[in-house]
C-alpha cells in the first residue's frame, strides 16, 4: 500500500499509523487472524471468503466511529484509516502537478511551493499488528481458506472451530481423548468441539417441542428407569435431543452412527462431554463403522435390554456376533424402510426372537418425516453440493412413495421438469394425477440432468444407465441404504474419480464424459446437508414413545413379531406439536361421538384408514 504525504496540516488529520520502509520481501504480508477475529468474520454456510478485502469504492469513510457491518468485523475497525482519508488535502490548498513530476501546493495568495516527494511505504496499523501477532500456532493440515470454503459441507460453518483440528487426518481410533469428567468411554473426532455442538443442540431444542414436553411431563415418573438402550441412528443435533430426553426419562444409552457421512462431529463431541458413550465421526470407513457398533454393544458389565435402530445394521450385528444378548432384550424399535424390511424378513423366517416396533410405517413418521422432511431437504442437499439452479432442469425421481412425493413436489415447485419411475400401479397413478410423467428409466436416461433414487431397492441405477447418462448429470440417492445406485461398478481402472469437494465426486469416462456423484450413493440429505428439525421432532417423539411402550409392556402383550405403534400414540404425538402453530382442535360433542361410534378422546380413525 502506498500513501502520498501532503502537508503537515493534512497529515495531522490522518490517524496514527506505523510506517516502515517497503522491502521486496515485505511486499505481500501474510494475513494471520486470531480465532476471535475469524469467528466474527465467518460468513453463513455458502458465503463468500471473509479474507478477501472489500473494493476500495465500497469501503466506508474513515471519519467518525465505526458502525454497521464494518464494525462487526473487528473491534478495531473504526480505528483503521481509509484510503480516502490518506489522500485528503488541506482545504486551504489546491494541488497542481509540478512540471518535473513532483506535486506542488498552491496557497490562496498564489504562491507555489513544491511538496515533499512521495515516499512509498508499507503501512502496518498498530491495532492490526497486535491482532496479527495473536495468530494461532496451529491451523491444522488444512489452511484457513480451505476450511472456510468447505464450511457448507463440513460439520459446521464457523471457521474458527477448525483452528483446533491440528490432527484432522488422524483416525479417532488412534487418539486418546477424555472429557472434562475424565471419562474415555467414547470415540469422536475431537472432544474439544463439544462447545460448538452444545450450541447446536440448544437450537434444536427450540424446534422440538414435543420431546421437550415429554421430558417435562414424564421426568418425574422415569418410565425408562433401568432401560439400557443401544442405538444406531444418524448422530445429529436432533438425535442428541432425543438421547438426552431418554436419559432424563431414566435410560442409559450407548450410541453409534447408522451412516458413515451423517454424523455431526461437534454434536458427537457434545454428547461425549455430557457423559454419553458415543462412537461415531463423519467420514468413517466401513471397518470403522462396524468397529463403532461393536464398541457400543460389546462392553464389559453392560448388557443392553432395548435396541433403537435405523437401517437394521445394529440388529444385524447383534444377531451375527452376540445372539445370546437377545435373551435380555425386551424389544427393537426401527424407523427406516430398509430396517423394517429386514425385520419382516427375520419374522417370516422365524428368526425374530423379540418384539419389534415398526416406527417407519406409523402415520407420524411416514406422512411427516418421509414426505415433508424430504420435500425441503432434497433442495438443500443439491444446492449445497452443486450450487445448481433447478428451473428448467430435467429430473427423474425413481420411486413415488412418501420420499419420492416430497422430492417431486419440491423440484416441481422450483420449475424443474420432473419424470417418475414406479413399479406400483397405485403410486404410479398418484404420480400421473399429480402432473408427473411416468416413464421407464431407460426412456429418459440420456436427456435428464439429475437422477434421484428413493425406492429402498437395489441396483435401481445400473452401470448401463450410468454409461448412457449425459455429460455432467448429477446422480444421488434419497433412500437409506447405498444399494440403489451401483457405485461398485464405477470403481474400475478405465474410470477416473476426482474429488470436487466433501461428498462430491466427478466420475470421468475415457471420452471425457463425467457424472457428478453425491455422497458416493449414500443418503443425500443427511450426508450432504441437514434436515428440518421440527419434522424430526415428530419422528423422535414417536421413537421415544415406542421405546416406553415396549419397555413397560406386560409380558405377553407383544409376541415375537413386528408391530405398528398404536394409533392413539400417533395422535398423541401429533397433539404435542399443535401448540407450536397456535392450533385449536375441535372437540366432539357427546351426540357427535355417539353418532360416529367414537370415544371423544380418540382414536379418531380406524387402523385401516389411510391418511
């Protein structure tokens, strides 16, 4: 930076700065920011680079105290002189260019004097110098700018939080970590991130009214006292609220992740700090995944008596490795299409040895989480990973169940041209009546811009389909398991994989054609973005009630089979969420209830009713 020194009067108006001669090695000073400064400057997820200086024309004038956005960047922002302030001349003088190249000053009486020659200096402001010297000694293996650029797809967007991750590439299994209470019965990415995770959990609590109400109402009764719950779900802020609710109701919990990409590291750290044995981190390997589940189950002196599963992997592992544990397990609660399918297979084969609750097909899960959650999160996941515009894009959605319905509705509303594939004639007819073109995948695979799977099946998108896709086609999965897209067929020598950003890969063919594969074919929304907290409150409350029901049921009420949550409980879950909307239910009169043959307090629909 250079400055023209004018007159003594003018110079007196310039804030004090420290001038040093500019040497070639100092021409490009390195920018170092303190943790506090970075935190203050960190933009929201997806924002611009806070290190980039504002254009000169956009900078605020120097006189007066700092205010507005500039003041928010640094406590010393108001003290920083601006370029416009440095170039101001004395109001009693006019500038003229001296004929020999110097600058002349013309006084009011016409006298011309030569101004001092311009000296190029490097300016280092005193406040900034002090701030620069506070630069953290460890910025981790990733640079600060890289951390910020990836903030939209990593665990959280505060750039300051990355300054503690000096061993990002070290496997958590190789670390020795303890929480503030001295416990080491957990395995997370970085226990130091707990404070960030606690803030996220506190935000989630505000959007989960039913769980908080359940915690308040049932805390005195402790309906889960003595319950030892082993869980395998997505570890997010919403799951943390559920786990802490279960703990408040008397349960002991041990937890692992059901997806290698969906764990929020800071939330896992917050749970570990609170004393929950959590074994999960974002980006686990397959070996890590099963190791974490085993650490939850196989612990000396602790025998689980309840299972909360999402996808069936935990249940499968116990059946495979520790079948004797089922002698003391009272029941299984499962919330995914995939996991429920596996439970029905076990039941049909006569191998299901404990009662199981099918939460996925309860009304409050299927009609809310599957539909409304996916309707919002599909756009979030695609935007965060590809920054694409949806208007005019051709999209094919494979499957028109509740998840497919939500995805199609969102994409249609954004102006996309949406096709649907379906095997069920009833769902197919629904798609047609909703205005979507029903096709076979082969018919549109060459022309579509996005392919989304949400069937719960396997090999829905095969290598043949992938070979025929157009250049830059985006391929992703909204089903729970990574079986719908044949990703294994893409790991061959003739294809090149190129990492673009977290959970985004280019798969490049020999002729240069490439597809954009998201989350390696795993669940898009929880791998690449987040999901709406309020709708997860409905699902989590349903899970909590299912656990309470199975744990407290008298012996013989539930056989070794798969059950749906009683409709009365579905209605109770819904009623707990209505106050958020200031909603007022109408009550039946005695005459009306008698006419319909209903109890005034419900249930209001027969079991065969389809919402």
